[in-house]
């Protein structure tokens, strides 16, 4: 067995003999418990034996642990042999006495308090014995690490407590120490997912703790032991030693099945002055090469040096790094923009030959088994040196003008700029542009710019600024008056930095080739009469001369003709003409060839123009040498839209068409847009708006917006009112006891109940009432799953509108029985006549069911007679008292149960009742025709009665709940009342109807 050294302050020698039998001392001491493992041959069992000091008698006490029950007694001195103590009995072999005899223990006299007296003779005094040969048992493994230390009670204090705590949930061992007594309790619950705990000894009486490393003591006298690991089947031994041989020995062992530690303790405690704790553990849970007992307290990771942002040049290298502390081992995971960076799991992240694609935001997560921490972000910017993409350009400007140099660059931002003049930095010239205001000749020279970014710089080419004297006209051209055929010359003189450029203009337009300081017109004619001027320019700017007029004598000539114009009615219009020739010139304006009074100027002003001003205008120009007529100029007058006939309010019954119209004048084209409640109606862009079928949601205010090139106008509002129907056949309420009603309006749903059908190759077409089922006569049918409501016992009515298009011998309309059997019922057309079968009884009709037209067919059975009807008229009947057989078969429409006897044609409004309808009820359904049964609800009439009340008459589907609503604007509807329709018709008196100027009503089925 491997021995582990103990840090102790006493020595002891123990020997053990027995007069009754030979005992083998195996020297298996449990820690410092001063206990010995006794072996009694093959029949015996091991027991632990230890002694305590009896402060009353002075005799050591012993206790046997390991056999059941425990036995204890006194060790008394052997006569004539000082220092030798023995027992008076012993028990072994699993609780059965084998023999009596003496255990003998030899104690070496020890004077612990150095008072010259053996401590064994000093009763009730602080006594320590020195033992030799004490061994620490290797428990539970072959390699053991332990710590030990002591606590000293304060003088005169006989009572205190100690606590051994663990951070694992609700775990503690508590004892009270004092004179002759120490009691302890223990409980332990291992924290899920963890085997770690820390033991703390705490003396609440305020004693000072002493002990060797690695104990630590805080300001409230709390003794903390390092963390260690308890694993399944591993034990912990701690020992409390006092002033005699064995003060206390306890053992805790982990019970994996119960998930707690057992606790064994003694019950008799003398006064003592010292406690001793010993913990053994050889486990290295964190695999760091240090037994967990010696590890420092665990800590979560903490970052002491954060990664730093960096800017580098492309194709160079850099490293991002982090420094962290915490219980080893630490794990690292670098992240880029919050996403793990593959393979980056060390404290440093290196970038070699970095590219711009490496740029990004990086962080690192540091973790150990106790927690994680995330670093701050570090931004890596990989950029290229700046490159000039647009160089500054040389400039020439006039004195006192502004000069602007620009440069553009690419690469990696941020950029800094420094402009230079003649290779000298310009103060505050640090932008991508350089503006020189009020330039003078001393600003002439070479300009360049240096562009920097964090990884490099570049210098632009030199751009030259030249500052010149702008042109100034010193001699203006003058007016000329020449005879026809002579030469007319205009002259200008100017100064300025050469080279000066000239451009002469006539009526503000450049004259081709007129680029000298003199402009001559040889053989001048009256048609060249008019204003001339010249623009003088150089690199620094330009100057424009004053206007010089040329007058050429001779007959009149029109130089600028009057122009055609378009204007708004009521506006002002001006026609102008420009003519040359000998002065004076006389003008006469004409409209459609007729002279206009007082229209004798070169300009014709027309105010508040109206339709009579429209036409063609000319002007006659005369002088002493002759006359000339101008070309014609037309005046077109525009007119905004004007509504000549407003749309009118109309009252139209539901389903009938309605049309609003408007008439308007104005300059074509006119555009129209109709509105409903102020919102554009898509596609409603004509002079009229038609509603093919008036419905309640269409009622409300309508208007039209008319526009043209000149303006726009809104019409007045016209209201569509829903009028009561006149001379129409409305729907009829459904008879009572209806079970199912398949309306064929785009689906096979049961409008009355829940017997919904499944379509097989069945389509839809226009029907008698809305849409109808369309069967192809080959493989089309509708199947309705069986339900109890489809089993009729005594009475039944079957109705449908049918329009057969095929002439099969037998075609099923409705079928619910076994094919060829008598266990149900069916209705079919056989040899073009209606046929009904109840059980084994068949009734054949007499009237032919016509092709290609709708016929209302009906079959009824009241328990005593079968009846067939065509279009509400009784065709035939058969007396047969019986019950209707029931079954669990599906109901088929348009085919028999095998999928044969297929019906070809249309079928609409298929109905089942659990009673026999009367002839009058069937006739009523036939009379309703295309209106059919009332599916929802409708308002039949409104009547105003005295007292500001309105009586509302409604009708609809029997048994349905109706909700009556009102609205004053046909947009917001407010529920008034919900009523249940028992008979098919309802009436409600609205006592608040006339409190508003206008009220609309509608009825809905909630």
C-alpha cells in the first residue's frame, strides 16, 4: 500500500492483542482515525476499532464499527502494567458473540502540556497523546493527495458549531462542539451535471483557525478548502481530533442509487481544543496534471488585452491577438461579423499576404468549462494605396474670376489631401477640390496635390493656372443709315490679353463668318435692316457690345413675320412684325382679310379674347416707296370644359341596369373619369357610366371629372338609389323540414345542412337558378358520404331542376340503395319518364321529361303513397303503406352505386325533405322559376308610418337568423337587430329611422 505523508503534531504507537483468540493487526488505519482493521480468520469479519478519551473517568473509550450492532466500552488499566489498557469483552462475526476476551492497547505516556505529569493522569485537562506508526490508508485509490490543518478553541469557550458546506445544492454537514457533547447532521444532494464541491469549516463561536497550506481564513473566520472532485464510489474521510486519542472519526461515502452521501458519527465527545480535517482525493477532473484538491478555485475566462483594430496594405501581413485569464484549458474561436471563422481557434489570428476581401469586423470568444466571454470588436481594413483616376486640369481664367481644380482618387479610404503651389503646401487646401477666388496674375503658376491614405500616397501632375486680362470694348459699333445697294460697315475696338476673338450677331443670332473687328454688308438691302452687336472674347472671358441698328432706305421689307398662336379664352394675345425700308413705315393689321380698326402699330394687342377673335391675322406695311403684306398668323382659342348636362340621381330596382350620363363642351379632346364615393372607377372613362345589374353595394353617390388641355371640372353628385322591385317574381322561402340543399353554385356544398358532396368529373354550367351541375353521361357523378340525416324512415321528398341532354334508357338522378336491391330509395329517369323507388315499390311516371329544357321534377312519399310531379303538376301516384329502408350507403347524384346509369345533362337546386311536400309547395317552387328558393334574405318593402317610424318587411330562408343593418351613407353599416326567420317572412319596426336625412337598409345572414 502506498503511504501518504501527514502534517501532524503528535505521534502514537498502537498495539493490539487478545487473550481469547489471535487477532491479526493489518495496520489498515483509516486516515488519522487511530483505528485498526482486525481480522478473525475465515469466520470473522473486518471491524474498525477506535478509542476516545473519557474526560470523566480518565479511561479511554472504544467503539467497534463494521459489525452490526455497534459495541462500545471502556479500556481500563491493567493492574501492575502502567500505560496498558484492556477491554472486558468483544463481539465479532456479524453481530454474534464468539468469545469474550481482552483487547489490549498500549499508550506511551505523553506530557503534551510539558507540566511534568503524564497527560493520561490529568483528568479533564487538555491532553494530547503522541502516537507513532500512524499510517494513512490509501482510500479509495492507489494514489492519494490530502490536506490537513487545525482549529483552536478560544479560551473559556466550551460551545460552538462547525459547518462543512458544498456549493452543490442544499449540501452541508453541521455539528455543535462543546464540553462532553458534539452532535452532527449531514445531508447532501449532488448538483446535476457536476461532481464538484468545496468543503468549508466555519466556527461560529469566533475561534481563530490555524492550519497549514492550502487552508485559507477570511475575516469572519471561515475556513475554505480547495475544490476537489467526488466521483461515484469514491469516499471522503474527515477527522476531528481532540485532547485524547481519537476525538471523532466520520466517513462519507457516495451512494449512486440514492444520489447522497452516508454520514457516520460517534455520540460521546469530551472537551477538546483542536479539530483536524483530512481529505483524500487523487482525481484530476480537468486533466491539467494537478490533483483537483490542489487546484486553485475555478474562474470563468476574462479578457485582459482586447484585440485591436488595424489598417494594413494589401499583400502584407498582420496579427490580431487576445490575452485572457481563467481556469485552464481556455478555448478560442475567432468570429467575423458574428460568424465563426473556420480554423481560427488560437489566441492569435494571423493574416498573411492579406487581400481586401480579408477586411471585416473580428472578435473572439474565449471559453472554458466554467463560462465564456466575448472580446470587443476589432476592425481589420486591408486597403490599397491611393491612385489618381482624374488628374487636375490646367485652367485659364480672367482677372478677379474664380479658378477651381479637382482631383479624384481610388484605393482605400480615408484619404487626406494637400494642395501645393510651386511645390509649396497651401494652407487649409486639404480637400479634393481647390478653389481660388478673385484670381490675380500672382496666382499664375503650377498646382499639384498629394493624396494620402493609411498605407501610401500619390502626387498628381502639375496643372497650370493662367490669369489673363478679360476683353474690354473701347469703341462701340454705331447705328448706320444707308441707301439700298451701298455697303454698310460696323466697327468695334477692344483691349485684353491676346488673342481676342469676335463674333457678330443679327437679332441675337451668330452671323456665319462674321469674326473680325469689322463687319461689312455689301449691297445692303432693306431686308438687312435690324439690330447688330458683337461679342469679344479671349481665354479670360468675354464682353458684348451695345446694339447698333442698320437702316436701309427703299421699299418696305418684312424681316420678322407674325407668328401663329394658341391662347385661352379670356386671355391676352400679341402679334408682332418687324420690317425695314425707308422711314416712316405704316402698319395695318387685318383679321381674315378685313382691316382691324386702330390696329396700325408693329404690334397688335388683343385683350379678353373670345371666339370672335379666332382667325388668321396679316399686316400691311407701307412707306413712300411701296407696300408689302405679311404672311398669315392664326389665333386658336382654347376653351376649358363646361358641363352642359349634369348626371342625375336615379332610383333603380335590384338586378336592373342603371346608367349615368353627362354632356360637356370645351376644346377637344375631353377626358372623363367617373367616381364612386370620390374614388375613381376603373375603366369608367366615357360620357356615360353603365351598371349592368344594380345591387345594394352599388348604391351611393356618383360624379364625373372632366379634363382637357386647358382645365378641368367636377360634375355635381348623382345618387343611385335602390328602388323597390315592380312586377317581378322574387324567390320563395324554403319549405320546412329541409334536410339538404345542393344549389350547384360552383361547388357541391350542402347549403341547408352538412351533407357536402365530392365531385367526380362533374363541372358547372348556367343553370335554372344561377349555376347547375353538368354531367357528361359517362363517368361524372357526385358522392355524399352517409349520415344519419340521409336515412328517411316514413316520409321523404326529392326535388331537382333537370335538363337532360342524353337519352339513356335509365339515368339515375339520386340513388341511395344497393344496386338492384330494395334497401333504400332512388329517383331516376327511365325511358324519358320520371321513376321513384321506395324499398321494393316502384312508381313510374306518365309524362315525358323533355330534353334540352329545365323541368322541376319531384317525388314524395308520406308513408302511405308515392307521388311524382312535373313542373309543379301531379303526374301520377301509387298507394303503398310501408316504411323506408335505411342503410349506411353513400348517396350518389347523377349515377347508381356502381358508377353506372350515368345521367347526361344539367341538374340544379337538388333538395331533400324529411316530409312529403304538398302540391302547393311544389307549385310555389316552380313558380319562383329562376329566382328559386331564398338562399339568404331580402327586404320586400319599406313603409313609413306615423311617428317617424319605418316598417321593414323581409323574407328569406326558413330557419335562418337574419341581421338587419342600416346606413346613412351606404358605406358604414350598423347592426340594428338579429331575428330568427321561423316562417320565411319577417317584419321589423325601426322607431329611429327618420332621425337622419337619409337611411339605407340591408339584411344579411350572419
